[in-house]
C-alpha cells in the first residue's frame, strides 16, 4: 500500500512539472531559443556582452584647417557623434576603400545635423586645402559636417600616434610613401571615444575601416550614440 502511494506521489509531481514546464519548452523551440540560457541571453549576435558602449576616455583636442581653408577644432564637433580617420589623398592602397565606406556612412546619416566625419591627412605637404577640396568632391563628400583636415606635419603625427594611438608614419619602401592604421575612431556627443566589447568583454577600441562587418558595426553604434 505504501509503495502504491509513492507511485501516486511521483506521478503527481511529474504531472505538475509537465503542466508547468512543457508549454515553456515548446515555446522556446518555436522561437529558436532552446539552447540559450540566462547567461547566453545577455550576449547579442554581434559579440558584445551588453548593448551599452564603452567610454574609453576623452578624444584628444585638435586644431586644423579644412578643405574650405577654415580653422576646425574638436569644438566644432561638440554635440555631434563623429567618425575620425587618418588618410592621405594619394594613397594607392587602403584609403580609397576606407573613404568609400565613409561615403556610405555619410549617406546613411545624411541630413542629420548631429553626425559628422573628420578625415585628417598624414601627407599635409601635398594635401593642401585646395587638394583636399578636390578630393572631397571626387569622393562625393556632401555633408557640411565632413571636414578634410590638414596642418603641421609633426602636430598631425603626434595627434595620430600619441593622441588617438592610431598609427601613422612615413615609409619610403611602401607604395605611396606613407602607412597608417585602417581603423576608424568613434566619438560621442560629449567628446568621448566610444566602442563596444568583444566576445570576451574587452573594449575593441576602434572600428575596422576596410571590412564590411566592421563598417556595419560602426553604423549600428553611431545610431546608438545618436539616440543618447
């Protein structure tokens, strides 16, 4: 008799569990979330552990001359989300692709007064304001907030290598005579460098300027910062 009662008790527990759990399991199968636990649910598909963007610190101050021969400083970008790169107009390698990707980013956010781009040349001897103006026109740079910037060579190299920690240098052995990082920096409305985390929770610091995935990630994060 005691044995029968035990069977009845176990059966009752199984019945209660089935009523509670089975509908939830079915729902997760239908929504393709059966393999996600609480910890996995906190990781999005882009490899960042949460949707917030890391603040690396304030972007360096700068004062340069744009393609219209006007003085532009970081203060011109106050209240704006902006992307910053180092490049040169006669670059035969990575710059054309980086600039093409920036044109696509410009077009996505075109007309938004709170978005801008800063393209700083590492070849100021050749990239005069007039040369940069011609280059901007050839690229299709239409935004009034996209400044192509030139200035003192030593100042620019310190800004790149020490300020932003984005490598730029001269090298007579490479095509074009200069080499530089293929990454973009993302700066928020308050002047902070921002980025997302990688799959291990580490800040990525900058955004890949050559690969489609990196550019797509940058576009997503620009949109996030514009909403802040």
